[in-house]
């Protein structure tokens, strides 16, 4: 019974994109590991960019520096 936890930054991901991600991850587990879709769990957790760090700063600040 696979459980996949996907963490992404909270930046306006649409419901359709989340559904596509869930389907894609499920399909991959079916194809590669022969898992049953009905027993495959995919959880998407959205993290605020102020709570995610990269290169020693928050993603919010990192993105501002890229501009």
C-alpha cells in the first residue's frame, strides 16, 4: 500500500494540476511497481514560501533576489 507525500510551495497550483499530479504519481506506481490504484495514496502538502528555505534564505526572498 504505497503512500506518497508530495510537498510543493503554495503558489497558486490549480485543482486540475493537483489532480494531474495525483494521477501521474498513481500511474507511475502502477507501471513501475505493479501497485493497485485503489490502494495507492498520494498526499499533496502546500508549504508557504516563507516556510521553505533554499540557499540559506526563504524561497520568498530567494525569488526576489532572482529578479
